[in-house]
């Protein structure tokens, strides 16, 4: 019975922390665009460009 006197208030504090964290994330725009990150992973990145003979940055 004594455990309930600790666990119930603790669970309410954790619930309020979770609600606050969710509200904070919504205000910061974390849930504004849910589709683009899923699409970005599927797109190929262009191959890295190798410098040609005159573009290596050597002055001499």
C-alpha cells in the first residue's frame, strides 16, 4: 500500500513531463513536415566531383 503512495504521484509527474515535452516539440515545429525525411532517404546523392587538372588549388 505504501508503494502506491509513491508510484501514483510519480506517474502523474511523468505524465505531465511527457505532455510538456510533446507540447514543446509541437511548438518548435518538429511535426510540421513528416513526409520529406522519408523521401529524402530514397533520393540518390550526386557522385562527388573530382577536380580536373587545373582545379586542384595549386598555385604552381
